[in-house]
C-alpha cells in the first residue's frame, strides 16, 4: 500500500472519528479521539521524516513489510470497530432517545399521587365543575385524534389539585426535549411490560410532533382504564393524553397502577425510539 | 502469496461480526426436563412451587379452561417441549401448546375469543422473551441457554399470586 492510500485512509479515519465524537457526545468523545489519534499516527507514518534515511539504511527492504503490517493492523482495528459500531448503533440511538425521557429523571421524580375520586366528578358535566374535575373534564373527549392540546396546559397548571401542581413543571420542561428529538412522521408501535402484563402504545407523529398516543393493546391483568380512563375521565390521570400534551413519554405515575404506568411509559419510549431511527 | 495473506486476514476480520451475530440467536428446540428451581420454595407461603398451576384465576375450575390455565401458568413446569424455526416457536406444557412468532407481534389463538391465548415473543440479544396472557392470567418466560441447559426465568401472575422462579432444564435423552 503506497503512501497516498495510507494518507487517504488516515483522512477517512479522522473524519469518522470526528463524526463519532460529535454525534454521540455521551459516549463517543473518547472513542472519537482514539480514532483520530489512530488516524494521526497513520498519517504521521506517511510523512517524510528526517530520520527516514537512517531507517532506510538500517532496515532497508523490510520497511515495506513493516508498513503493510501497520496498515493491516489499522484496517483490522477499524473493521472491528466499524462492525461493532454498526451492530450497536441502533441501541445507541435508542438510549440517546431514552435519555431525556427516562423514568426516574429529576422531573419525573415528582410522582403524582392520584387525586381521590371525588363524587362531584363522576356525575360529570351537569353540575358546576369543581376545581379538581375541571382539569380532566376540560380535556376534549377525543384528545387522541386532535393536534397537541396547548390551551389545556394552562388550565391544568391553574388547577389547584396536587396532580396539576406537580404536572406543571413537566409540562413546561418537556418542549425543549421534544424539540430536540426530531420525530419522523408516521404511526409507531411500542411494547412495555410490567408484572401485571403488557401494554402496546401507538404513537402518531405528524409534522414531527406527537399528534396522538393511544393504548393499542392492553394485556395487563387489570383494566387499562386506570391509566387511560374513557371519557368522561373523572379524576384519574389520562396518560395517553399527557403524552400529547407534554410531547414526551414523561407521564405521571398513577398510584394504584404504578406498574401499568411504567409499562405505558416504556411502550411510548419504545414507539418514539422507532420514530427517531 | 504474501500479498494474499493480509487480504485474507482482512476478509476474515470483516466476516467475524457476522459469524458472531449468527451465533447470537440460539435454538431452544428439544424436550427439556426440570433439573432445579430457584428459589426452592414459594416465598409467599414457604411451599414448593407447584407444577401445575393452583394459583386460581380460573385455574381452579374443573373444566378445560381451568386445566389450560393450570398448565400454561404453572409456577414450575416439570417438562417443556420446544419446537423452534427461524420465525416461530412452539412451547408445549403438558397438552397445552403456545405458538409465538419471533417478530414481537401479538398472536391471538383463537382469534376473536374473549379468553383467547395471547402470545408475543421478542429477542433480547441471546435471550428470548415469551409473553403470554389468558383471561386474567399473565406470564413471561425469559429463555436462555447456559452450558447446554435451558434456563427459564418465569414470571407468573395468576389468581392474585405473583411469583418469579428461575428454572433450569436439561435436555431429555
């Protein structure tokens, strides 16, 4: 292999290392730097050095064999790394997309205790709306088909119930995270599991935003109405609606249905991961 | 000749990940007999795990449905017969057969039945997750191979009981 080919290989390596370092700041910095260093070493080997004549004299014809071995070693390292990179890239993307949405993050840690089901909310619409019921009743009956509901956020944050007080930071904090994840339009399915069974979420992306989220399969032991109540919703949180409102998988955890809440959040995360692939 | 050796090494290096990946999806086919179970007793009641259900949730009923629940959601099946192809796997517990497609798609058997068996399977690296639900009973098996033995992490929630056991099976001769 001549020097120009080695130099070309070094340049390709340097670009690859740079892209790894820039594209995956969480874990790619050291790897990218390592690749760039490898490229630099390769490039340095192609440069004419003052001591070249000395080595040529000392080593003579074996210099070419040594270069071939170096090239072969470099190629092998790059090949193994590239294969591993390709093999794990989907998982890396998945983790990247999950990082801002992962449960247990600081904003999600504000677990919402479910508001006690008040009798006033059940009869529903005829009576004067109590503050606690205003939040849920203000939701459109078919939030899943509409565009992201923004006016409801303000109504939610002004509601005096504990749920709304703690949901408000999430609602305001998530647009930045949502804007970061540029979703591809389409309908995506994802599964989540818990000790009580499986939940499949169907998330529709329109114009790069979450237009709707529904539970497409509820295979939990208990009814999914605990986390996705049918209208009129009453006092129970509607997690699919929260996904649309917050443009994120960060949903409240429903006391009494904590595991199902986890499963639903995982299902949405899995679906959104597909939307970013 | 000396020029071909590096090229050959490069080709082998490039093929290595594909070979390793092919080895990543084991085949669980065979007839397996229980060798050991961990923990050895049900932590809820201190009794040995039951081989054939008994957790309730319809499994106590003396009819075909109850018998089916007892087999499928047994805490500790004594034997398993597995037939696996490239895109499907069938698990037989006693007379009960559960079929799964290996594409993470839900399978309902029979279709339209309120009490149908719903199954789903997906790979997690070299481990195969089998999810199954019937009525108000739910279970998940995580299958893996270790030293030629089948290791099943079995989560079962049935009739108000929720248990997790790690069961090791050896291949029947």
